[in-house]
C-alpha cells in the first residue's frame, strides 16, 4: 500500500495552499486527490476579478489566482492526482480512493480535508410546483456558462442575493440575458458591498427584498415563478424561463461525519472548515492549518 506523509483531499485554493505549506514544513510525500481533472476548485469557473487583493496585493481573476498556485505546485514535487475521488477516510489512517474505475487503498500520516462546500438546493426550500427544466443552482449555472459555454436561459429570476447570485446576475446581463428580478427574503442584499455596487446597482438589476419564491410554474420548462412579499403576503407571478437558486453554501464534510471528534492527525482547510467570503482568507487559513498539523 502506498504511504504518504500528508494526504490532502481536494485541490482547490485550500488544498493547494495546504499542500504547499505542508511541503515547506518538511513533509516529503504529499498527495493531493482531486475529483475534477485539474486543480483550482471553484476558482476555475470564476473568470471575474476581485481575487488576491489581500494575499498578492493585486486584483486578479479567480483563474489567475488559481494559476499562481498551480505553477508553484508544479515546481514543488507534490503528487497531484486528478479524476480521483476520496471515498473514505478511516480511523486507522488509511483512505479509499477511486480513479477511472479503480479503487485503491492508501496510508497516510496526516490528512488535510479541503473539500470546499456545496450549494443549498431548491429542494431544501418550501417551494411548490413541479420540477421543470430551467432551475439551476448559481454555481452550476456559473460552471455551465463559464467553463462549458452553455446557454442556461433568456429571462432569469435569481432567488437569494449572496455573492454567487450577484456575480451571476452581472454575468447574465453581460451575456445579454434579461435578469428580471433578484428575490431576497431579508431587508437588504447579502454578500460583499462591492458586489452589490458592481453587479446589481451598476447593471440596474431589479431587486425584491423581504420576498421569496413560493411556486414554480411550467411542466417541461420553467414558465413563471410566484413571488410573495413576506410583509404584506401579496403575491405576483413573474414570467421567466430560468430560476437561479443562490441560497447558501454548506461545508462539505461528509468524509468525516463518522468521527465523533476530529483526531489530531486530521484538520479542515478552507470552505470545508467554514464558508469564507474571500479566497485570500482561505489560503491563509489553509497554510496555517497545514503548518500546525505538521508541528504536532
Ligand atoms: C461564484 C463565486 C464567486 C466568488 N468570488 C470571489 C471573489 O470575487 N473574491 C474572492 O476572494 N473570493 C471569491 N469567492 C470565494 C473563493 O473563491 C472560495 O472561498 C475559495 O476558492 C474556496 O476554496 P476551497 O479550496 O475551500 O474550495 P473549492 O474551491 O470548492 O475546492 C474544493 C475541491 O475539493 C474537491 N473535492 C471535494 N470532495 C472531494 C473528494 N471526496 N475527493 C476528491 N476531491 C474532492 C472539489 O472537486 C473541489 O475542487 C467566490 C466563490 C464563488 C463560489
């Protein structure tokens, strides 16, 4: 069985920073397992700028930020395995990994979990109606548009006003789509102030606060949504062909759900520890966590 000093699960901003930091702290054999073909994580689909102001003191796109770490990784003798999913992490410090139909066991001394987070789905909300085509989470829509070059729809309602929702509102506007409403249950928009200004105000996106989507209309494809004003209870039906759901992120920790408490050889990095607003904080936290676990 192959044995590593450090196993890093996930090759996003957190995993790359953690692996490099582990190397710098003296770990010889460091392995990153990433289920996507290449490293970068969510940064791969973030073609907008606003990354790196804290860490590099430069305004980079997400892909540029990722590239800086990918270049460092390539020169660091860190082993990177893409298309490789970690299926299990076991108390005896072995892991089960799957790649191209092969399942393999590996052993490790320390493990850094950097699996990011997943998006809260429409099914977690009390929204009635059928489930026609045209309902996407914001991150999925971003991947489809920015990485796969797909067209997700023309007349779009966005539910939730976190950063991903706002960034996608701007992206759709740039692509010539009609963003007919951003619907937010709170009294003001969530996310970073700069995104409110640069993505919503600058593109005149109509905003309905203290409101939520209560029903999706349409059988084969979304035809409209019902939006309820949460203060007055009044409802309006807004015709659209696409509903983008941006209602929060949940740290992805399924691999360690079975542990009552985290053993000293295992630590959480980046968005799987907590949801960070900016990548610079993810990088700093992951570097620190890797240093700490290696000094143990
Ligand atoms: C749309 C959007 C816009 C953003 N805009 C900004 C911005 O303008 N400025 C800024 O600073 N920050 C921004 N951020 C935040 C920042 O990009 C993220 O916080 C950061 O990139 C998260 O890094 P991570 O490594 O923790 O997670 P991720 O990038 O999600 O990486 C986790 C990786 O783990 C892999 N993985 C998960 N489970 C397994 C498994 N079992 N086996 C193998 N691999 C696994 C995944 O495939 C993924 O590649 C934005 C985020 C998003 C989503």
